C-alpha cells in the first residue's frame, strides 16, 4: 500500500493547515470525506510502501476516525468502506484525484527570448511615422550561486 505526506486543511479552512506523514490512499479518502474534497493538498507520494491488508487498514482507520461513542451515525470509514471485508484504496491512482492536489516538484522558468532588431516593412510610410530605435539585445542572465 502506497504512502504519502500531505497537508490537511482542518474543516476545509486553509488558515488551519496541518501536515500529516505516512498517510495511505484510504486515509486520504477518509480525510476528504470528513474535511471536504479540497482539504487534502500537496500530496507527495513516498517511495516507502506499507504492508497491510485491506481488513487491517480498515480496522486502523476505524480506530482513528471511527464514530464517537453513543453516536448513531455511520463514520466516514463505514460510509466509504462498508462491510468488514471491504477493499480499501491501495494506490493514489485509484483515488483519481486531480493533479493540482499533488505537490509541485519544480518551478516554471521563463523561456529565453532572443530579441531581434525590428525590420521596417513599410518603406513608403517613412514620412508618417517616426522611426523607432532598435531594441537592445537581451543580456545573459546571471547564474545563481544557490542551486
């Protein structure tokens, strides 16, 4: 079963965000059920997998997120995974979560644009428009010392 580190917005409130480590896909499904679909974000899948059966994972989730004593409502675990032998999600692909909820692992960089001198196609209109100075060529970017 895959694991990941995530950020969780408690009750869907981004002002109250906590990190959770070593979370399984089934636990992400339960947290989304409890706190809202957008509450789990910055999902960063880990290379470490956990050896656990569906029954063991469901029992673990019931222990953590089960219904409070005296409550008559079904817990999020029972709603998502009904029955004692229910199969739980084992990989993050099974959750079909949009890619925007996963942690970004890189930054976008601007493309280098080569500035060329503007060519004057209208030779007859020289009297109407003043000629502009050609644009200076772009300087090479300074290499960062902090990589």
